[in-house]
C-alpha cells in the first residue's frame, strides 16, 4: 500500500493558503482506501519561532482540529504529534551527517526566513529544519508528500539525502515524490501579492485566517490590493487579481477561465464582494467543526492523536532500528 505523509506546523493561526494549498486536498485524499495517510503536526519544527509554551500547546491542538475539520478521516488515516514520536529527532541527527552546509545554504525558505530576522534570530534550528523534515518523511517510507509549492525544494533535498544514504549503506529509505497541485499551490498575501501567505507573519492584514469571522474576511478581501486596469483577469502582469481568481477557483471548483468570463466586466468591487461570500461560505462548515472540537470536554482530538501515535510509532521505531543497525549503532 502506498504511503502519504505531510504536516502542518503549529506556528500560528492557520491561513487560507494552508487550506487551499494543502489541507483541502488532504481531506479529499484521506478517504482513498488504497493509500495509508499520515498527517502530523510538526511541533518540534515550530520551536524555530520560540513560541510561548501555552500558545504552542493551543496552536498544536488547534492544528489537529483544523485537520479533522478539513475532512481528514482520522479513523482510516493517522493524525499525530511529532514530539510524541521521538524517532523524528533521533533520525534527524543521523541524517545531519548526510547533508552538507552548501545544500542547506541553498534552501530558499531558510534564506527568506533568516533574512527577516536579526542575527540572534538566525537559529541553527531554522537552518537544520529541512533535515528534520527529511526525517519526518523517510521514517515512514513515504511514497508521496503532498504540499504547497514552497515545500517542494525541501522534499527534493529529502530525496537527495535518502539517495546518498542508500548509495553508501545499501537500500534503506524509499525515495519520496513531492506532489503539488496545479492550481492553488501558492496563495499570495492579499496586501503584497509578491509574497506568499504565511501563518507565522506577524501582520495578518494580508492573510485570511481560517478562524476569521465573516466581517473580518469581508474587510480583508475588500481591502486586498488590485492591479492597474479594471478588467477582472489573470496573467503575469496581474499578480493580485490572479491570486484572487485562484482562491475563487479552488473554493468553487470552477476553472479560472470560466470565472474570468463571468467577472470580466463586473468591476473589482463586485468581484471582491462575491469572493468574500465564497470564502465565508467555504470556511463556515470548517469553523463549526473546529469550534466543537476545541470545546473543553471534547476528547476527539486526544483520541485521534492516540490512534495516530500508535501507528506512527510502530513504523517510525522499526525504521529507526533498521537505520541504527545499518550504521553499527548499538
Ligand atoms: P510558516 O510561516 O510558519 O512557515 P506556513 O503558512 O508556511 O507557516 P507551513 O506549516 O510551513 O505553513 O506549511 C503547511 C502546508 O501549507 C505546506 O504543505 C505548505 O506547502 C502549505 N502552504 C503554506 N503556505 C501556503 C500558501 N501561501 N499557499 C499554498 N500552500 C501553502
Ligand atoms: Mg512554511
């Protein structure tokens, strides 16, 4: 059976970009009986932003709730918390010896994120992040890693690390494939369409959060920057409208070309108003489930995590034992 592994970091309130680029698809794919799915919450990865403990704890549980709300079937697939499976951190240390600083220096996410912080924010954890991610994937012999566009480079590095290890020590790791959807793999910030929407941004005016209420969603979309001209259309010279059209396309299941025809002469104002309705309507059922799950006394999150932990530990511990034996680690 093929295995699918992916994760959502608890670094802040989840955004519409996370949902459109990743979780919506995870929800749909998790029902496929021919694949075993693992969707985990990489809370160790979140330490790179040094969150306060309460916030990290709350965001981690909230991420699980959003996974379930996005339709991830937690009976037939596995949701688990990274820190509860210690093999991730252990394999990362091992894999650190199969990757070079030159390779990590080339990672665009590290370049982006480290350039935004002062010297004291340039943590080794941020630099080493792709190696922990490689461990996350390789522990499960994943065949596929469904992510947004921004994570593709990290999955490619994972492939290089696995190939190198296999060449030296013999067939140990499966080489995973990144799978990136065609439309919606990179949702941009509504205030700056040259930057991707990111949940760890401190300014949320250009990010739609999955938890935003109706009024906030409407305000953010109506205030979204647009491009020059007045025709609603997409193209390289229209990054802002292209982004808004993609959001509508994914949430309505209609191709961008059809929406361009429909709204060409509608004017930016009416188009944005209707987009706001689509987003509000699209998120409402998820918000409802999320709210119920986060309610005190609801033990569904814990049950889902326990179920996931059991299967994840079984696979991860077996793979780690195999790697240790190969390396002569007693
Ligand atoms: P952070 O700012 O902490 O890196 P993030 O918003 O980038 O947060 P991640 O936890 O890094 O979220 O990524 C979770 C998943 O969401 C990944 O599959 C990633 O590719 C996808 N993703 C993140 N941002 C976007 C986006 N703007 N558009 C589409 N997919 C996205
Ligand atoms: Mg990210």
